C-alpha cells in the first residue's frame, strides 16, 4: 500500500458512477476538496481536506467493501500527495476555477438517444443556449454547451448535476469546460449554433446513434424543466429492460461501428464457423473474414453497432485455444463481400432472428457453465458428455425439461474449456438434432 496521503485512488469506477456517487461514499469522513474522474481508465482521484480524513476512509473501507450502484469499487492511497489541475486535463474542479459559460456534460447510463434538440430543451430553462456540440469519447457520450452568460451556466450546473433526463437513466455529470468559445461548423443533430441558423447541415454526416430511430418527435418537456418524457419505448429501452432495466457496465448503447477486429487468434484452430458460434451470442453475424496476411487476425461484421459493442464488451480478454483474444472496433464500416469472406446474413443459425430482446438477456462473458438446448427427447447425460468431453474436464452435468423440451447444463473445469466447447459444438448434431449452446450465468448445478 502507498504511503498515507490526502489523495485517495478509486478503481473500477464504471461509466454509470457519477461524481456525486463518489462524494457520498467518502463525505461522512470529512470534506472533499478536489475530485478528478479518470473516465478512460474507470478510475478516480479524490482529495480530502486533511490526511486524517483520508486515513479514516481507508480504515473504514478495509473492513467494509465499498459498493456504488451495485458495483464494487476499490480504494487505496494515491501516490499523489496533492492534486493539481494538470491531473485533470479535461476540466477544472470547482475549487480551482471560476464558473465558465461553457459546460462539459457527460451522460451516463444512456438508454435513449440524446440529440442536440433534447439537450437544448433540458438546458434552455436556465438561460439562452448559444451553441451545442456532441461527441463520443472513452468517457461516454459527451456534450459541450455554451450559454450566453456564466450565471446561466452556473445555475444550470447547480440545478441539473446528477439528475436524470429520463426516469432511471441518462444521468447528467456536469463540469465547467476549459474552453473559451465553441467552434460549430454544421447545424445538425450532433452540433448546433443557435446564433447562426444559416450554417450547412453536412448532409453526408451520419447519425451519432443510428439504429434507434428518429425519436425527435417523441420528446416533450415537462413543467419541471429538467425532466424529459419519452412517449414510446424504443428498441434501446426494450433491450435495457432485458438486462433488468439498465445496460451492462461499460456498454453505452451509442456505438455505431458494426465491424470488430479480433486479434491474437490461434490460426491453427480457429475458423469462420467457430468465430460465428462465439460471436453470435451477442447479435446476428453478417459476414466474417480471416486475414490471410495476418493469420491471427479476423474481421467480424455484426448486424448493428449495439451488438458489436456487446461483443467487444463481453468477449475481450476471453481465452480460446490457449490465446487471450483482443477485440477493437475496426476502422472499416463493413466487410466487402469477396471469395475469401464467409457470409452469414440471413442464416437460420443466427440467434437473434426471432425474439431478439429475450436473447439479449442471456448475453454475458464466457463462464465455466454452458447451457445446451434443442436436444432430442431421448438424449442421455452420457451422450452429452461424450459429445463435449474432448474440449475439457466436465465437472458436472444436469439434464432437465422446460415446457416439454430437453435441455442440459454442463459445468467445465475452466472458462476456456467451456468457450472452446461452445465455439466448436454450437450448431453441431447429436442424435439428428442440431443443438444450441450458450453460456449460463449459474454458478453451480
């Protein structure tokens, strides 16, 4: 452990955790003078007023596991003895600067699409909004909002900080920006200069959240000024409902890149169908291409950006055939059909052709337990074990029926073994039945 310091280092700070959440965690022990959110690293630095307060925080949370919004966070002394504004290049803490008329807004737990029009409705009750620019960063969906006056920006920050645009989601995390003036080149759904309506719209531009529909006409500002009602549940909301009301930690729902670059594959054992079996857990596959000039690389094109984001979030770091997979969004928007690409669009083996929302509920990282369905009615546990045991040590199995259909749970010794079994044996045949395999989130049989 580092030497005692007034500065506390907090890890595993998910995008759904706000500045206010962390303040509530430590304020019982003393006054917080500075707070830096390191969103790109899922970390935060927090400075207490004195060393004794920081020591009290660490002592208390040594015996009590701190949890914020259902996520365990980890606290230790920082190697910093003091925080300066250079530690937080994106913004100035309230203690270090006077209010600026430009606000930097980060939106966490974003289940609905956020456009310039929505932000203008939310922020305009506090003063004249001159310009808005939105963008996607590692911290999540962000916006810069320029008021005509500093007083309006201060009032908006004080009134809206930590509040939700919609019930239970789209939480506002607001800081003062370091910028003096916003530069807006186009008036469209991603940026707007309300003082210059004659700017071009950049017709070739794409929506920052395609795939969730044009919901602009569905928004209605309520009397409270800060709350916006959504008149109709969108695809994103239905998906969130499948996850129990909120998207998984690390998933924004705003990604628009459909193609994934998968690297560090085992080229001797991986083929397109095995990658299809694994990635189809998270969405429908359009096509897959193994890169012949880089045998441990592959491109996987998903049906939409949300499914691609789920795959990257859950598969990144998984072990397959002895290699730990690395996943990133490709710079290519799609894979060009060619002789060396494998087509899967329209395949009846895609898992999300019917009742897609239900399938989202089963999305998770690889586990030791696989769930096998579409089994023959007279199947035995011995036949299932014989079909799967080449991929690893099977610890336990359970055969059962749901609505008259035979299913099974198979527990392997490791996640890697279960992942290999799924990649190799999903859509294989036992006793003339084409079986389906997914990961189970159960811990034991």
